[in-house]
């Protein structure tokens, strides 16, 4: 049985911060009904002219089309709310208020509802009315300032932790509220700020400076505070033909030297303690790179991994889809796309022995409008046609 069998969610979210959360809950068995606007629906459906973005964040959901700007559409939503445990939205500041839809309105029709809101900067404070996307929230939270070469400008990180990182924290909060509701019968309002959520991922670097925020953490590219460690060029010479090594203990270092057939480095007086290695990082790096340059990054990862040295090949994004480890573990899924044919997508990282949910493609816009309104509200064909005439549903 799915872990979250019985949990029901009305999903009024778009793009990624909200959909990443609701998709994760759907993969654990929650029934997620995505509420979309007429016309294009979630703008993520055609982001950058492709459906790939929408497919990556909206599997295992159903879709209904409601025009919440129409009184009739708004009323249908309020009629649906008592049938669900959770309502979640990530509209821009003020949008829900202008539609007179929020926690108080939902609570009036469903006293134990859990209502979750994603905002760029939260609902109060000097930035509360500012628009925000992943990159804006990351810049404001400091991730740009720590990313990039030491002598270069602040740099956009390559991952969307502003959106999906917020979504995962919201998912955890929703689960906690749901467990609390099962114990107490009471719902609550959850608000998460993307700006604040990103600081969760900043804490290690902030802590490692040991200055408690008195000075900024410097940019240092891929350099780490240990040697021998860092990126090493590998055979091939491509932009991602590198292996990353991180040696933390003396045992790691000794195994590293033995694996690259350089036992002499163990007793080499130039590198025989931490400070000497750190001060001569470049010199030691050159010695090691003589070995890595003769091998592919995959071979370096295999040899060092088998020797007990923390190491990883620097995979590019295309290689992830064919990575033998991810493929063998079933993490890479294949689905049939109506326009693209067979496409590959990634699964859910957590393996739960008590949760079995098949991954299914995302819904077409409004694919389940009739199904949901008939099953949940008992509407007949005449009532559905009346709502369509008023443009309340699609």
C-alpha cells in the first residue's frame, strides 16, 4: 500500500517550488489534484518551448481546470476543499488575496484544512511584496556570493535549490502538519519563504568559517580546505573530464597514494603533515595529475573508489541518464511521450520498503476535470455544461 494512501491534496501551484513538493508527496501515494487556469494552465507546461520541464515536476497528478477569477469557479474550489486534507499555492504576493481565497476562507468551509503557501520572501517584512524566482531568492540568500572563481564575479549555482529545495522543506512541513492533524483533528496554515529556506543549505559553509557571520564566506571555486583534494584533469580533455577527490583522514591519503602507485609521497618530507600539504597544494596537485591525466574520469573513480578513497567523476548532465549505477538501480525511468516518443526521467531517491507507487506521466491540461467534479461533488452533465457556459471550468 502507498505510504500516503488516503492523503488528498488540492495543488494550486505552478513552475517548480510547489510542484516539486506535491510530486514528491504523490510519489509516496498522496492523491494530488492539480488546479490549473484555463488557457495554458501551469506556465511550466511550455517553459522554453518544451514540455520537458512540466514532465519533470508533475508526474502522478490529476489535472482540473478552474477559472478562479469567476465567482462560479471560485465556488467550485470552495466546494472541493472539504473533500481534501491539504491546499497548497505558490502564487505571487497578493494574488490569493485579490481572489478572496486564503486560509480563513478555506478554514470556514473546512475547519481542519492544512493550507500551505510558498512565497519568495514571506508574507511580512520589507521584501514581502517583491516578486521572486529561484535565482532571485538564491542571490538574496547568499549562494551566488560563494559560487565561482575566487577572482571572478558572484555566480549562479547550477542547481535549483531555491525552488525544489524549498519544495522539499515544505513537503516535510506538510507531513508534520498531517501527522499532527491525525492526532488532534486540527489543521493549520504553513508558510515557507524561499529566501529563508535556502539558508538551510548555506549552513555548513557559514559554520566552517567559524566567524559567526562577522565576515563573508569567500568564493574559492572548487578548492577545499584539505590536501590532496580537489578537481583533477583526466584523459579526454573535455570540459567535464575531471575527477573530484576529497581526502579527510590520514588513511584516505595513504590509500590515495598507494592507489596511484606513489607510495613515496607518504614519506616525502614536502608533504608529510597537513600544513605542508596545504601550503604546497599546487605542487602536490601536479604530482597527482600526472596519474589522472592517463585515465578517464570513470576509471579514476573506479580505481580510487575501490581503494577506499572518496572520489567521483564529474558527470555532465547527459551522462546522468545513462550512468550505469543509476540505471541498474532503476532510478532512470523510461516513459512514452506523445510527441517525443520514449523519454528518460529520474525517479524518487528515497527507497521505502512499505511504499509501492508506479510512476505515471503528468496529466494533460484539464484531463480530469469531469472525473473529479462528478466523483467529488456529484455534478451531472447539465451542471458541468452550465459551468462551462460561464467559463468557470475547462
